[in-house]
C-alpha cells in the first residue's frame, strides 16, 4: 500500500513525516490492519525522538496503542516504554480525580445542589473513554450561578481550598461574568466551577439548562451530565474558544470532536445558530482524515502551528468565530463597564496589589499597565 502524501506547506516544506505518521496512527477508530500497515512503512531515517516529543506535547500519546502488541513489535523499546509510562501517569492522576467525583457527588445531591460534569468527565462517563487514553487534568463542574456561594462553602467543609474570582464591579459580575469564577483544590485534585458555558470575554455564549440533565449510573452512584446536544455544543465551542485564544489548544481534542459530532443534532436550534463554525470544524476533521490539510484554511493553519509546536502570538486574531452570539450589554451598560474598567472597586485592587489606600493601589495598577512598575 503506497504511503499517502500530506499536501501541507509550512515555510515551503512539507509536514514532517513524523507528524503525518502521528496523525495517521491516532485517527479515531483506526482498524488493526491500517495501524500495522502504517508502522510497517516507517523507514530507518524516521526521527523517533521527535515523534515521541510531539506525541506527548499534543496529548496524542495516549491514543498511540490501540493495539498494544502490534505497537510493541514496531515501536523502538524506548518509545514503547515512554508511551506506556505516559499512559500509566495520566491513568493514575485521572483515577484520583474519579474517586473524588464519586465521593463528593452523592453529597452534592444530598445538599440539593444541581450540577453537571463537563468535558473529559462527560466523555468518560458517557462513552466509557479510557483514562489511559484521554488525559483529564481537572474536574469541570457546571452549577447554577445562584448556588455559587453555597458550592464554595460546601467544598470548604470537605477540606478543599477555594479561590474566588474578584470582579471589577457588580456590573462586571452581572454582565461580564466569568464562566469559571471559582477554583477548588485539595492535593492533586483541582475543580473548576462553571456558572456559564462561556463568558462574553470570549465572544461566545451558550445558555446551558442544568434542569435538563442526563444521569449515568456509576458504581451505583447517579452522575449528572448535560443532555447530549448541550454537551456536544459545549465541547465544540470550547474547541473554538481555544482556537480563538490561540494559546492552549490541545491537538488531542480531535478525538473529542468526533464524539461530539456523534451526539449533536444538527437540527437543534442552538446548533443551527453556530452552523458556520461547526462547518469549519468539520472541514478540518475531514482534511485530517484524508491527509489533505491546506494552510490557506485558517483552522488548518492554527492546528498545524500547535501540532508542530510553533505558537506565535496573535494567532487568534486570524480565526473567524462565525455566527457568534452577541454580547447582551446595552450602550449605557457598556459605558458603565468602561468606567469601572478604569476605576475598579477596592476589592479588585486589593486582590491584585495588596492593601493600601484606593489611590495608592489605583496608581500601582496604572503604573503596571503603562510599564512603569519596577518588579512589582
């Protein structure tokens, strides 16, 4: 079987064969024959060290052993050992998180605090995604905004440390609320508490109804997830948000996207409001599946920059987030927000610059913004 050529130009050079091979080996649901055929085609000039480095950096290493015995036959021993070590590491970490979930979820139910798990844990409990494959670094929990104080007190009683986002003003809290205003820690367990799917800061908003949830029984414990359409849209728009920011995209998210599209009802009204964006994501997946990425496509370009490890600033400015929902602030509210951007409340200043008079803290903030601060 001839080796498929990936027609990509990066600085007038083709995509390195190591990266092409990495993408081909980690395609969702790759069959055993195709997997072994790709490995057989690898030549002696193949840079296994570079292949391994990019596999781990992109979080694709977890998906490299769908057929472990075949992998052992063709991967050099040091590559096979490090892939297996990577999988053991992420499995151990995720197992701690899973135990924490199964411990606090029944107590959330007893406290009558509605919630839904998001992202990696949604996929794990919904599809049975292996903790050896999909790296899950923390726990993302969606709650109703009105329950935020109760949730903070709840976890503090369980021995967790909490960090609350401090807003510039009550107006910012109301109109530019952060989608994850509370962070919770205990040992290696980190929990992000979301009150909105996305904030206006990202120019993406999605109202998620926690009352329409699905429950999956795990070890006799009911686990609450969003309904499948909202879970799919959250995942797909989360991917788009990372593209827009141009900073923390993980190429391993590709595996998630295939699952989200399986869940999504394209006739759903919320999905239809993001049709253009979803089409761009599908176009990227199709290009990867057929080895025909084209850097003239904006999604392809950003994806390739993250795949190769080159992340210049300003990537997000070139990404078109189509059909995004508009901010809900009026002109008058925008003026008030602009005023408090310039003159935030004292709690905000104290959170960032310590104690002191309002004028002193405000001046420190201004000096920092203008680059005058000397190491403070």
